[in-house]
C-alpha cells in the first residue's frame, strides 16, 4: 500500500511573508507553500497562528489589512487550514515540549499543535532548522534564500 501524503504545519511567519513586498523570494516561497496547503488539503494551522497573523496584519504591516480583507483572508486561507483549537491536552503537551527543548512556551505551543495534527514537517523560519520532535521535523523554507536576497 503506498504511503499517504504527509501533513505539514505552517507557522505564522509563512503567512506574513505572503504579504512582504521587501522580500520577493521569501514572498514567492511563502505563497507557494500556502497554495500547496490549500490545494492538497495537507496544510495545517492552529488558533495561535490565526491570532498572531491577524494581530500582525492589522497592526504591523506597512499597510495594515482592513477588517474586510481580514475577514476574506480568514475565510479563504486561514479557516480552511485550521485544524487545532486550544484545550488542556494541547497546553500540557506544549509544557512538556518546553521542558525538553528549552523553547519558549509559544514556540512549544506551535510544535505541540503540529504534533497534534500528525504533521511530519513544521515549516517555520523561527525554530531550529532540522530539529526533530518525534516524527516531526522543523524545516526553514527560506534557509536556501538567505544569501540570494543579499
């Protein structure tokens, strides 16, 4: 029996880069990942990713998103990928990951959410590239772009 396609988790920074005009290579890579997540149905996010994105999009973007654009992005992009909501099991798992990894609580919560979704890959620029948590591997999708944009 062939292996089923692997689920993957997208950290907040992936969505933020889809709007970043100052980094065209990162923007293109981020858009490619979001499109793959939506078209295959294999991408996942948690409530935390949605909250963080909406906060940044409405307060820190050079041109903040207005409420209508936020609603549209939530309905068309983030909502279809939302697989993890807060519960005590998620928080307990995050505390365990924090203790084992030395990561901060919110980074540990992202890892816990990816594990809860049974993801094999966590795409994130902010966590240690190649770090493994059980069957989950952290991948920085922009690692090969660092010198290309200098």
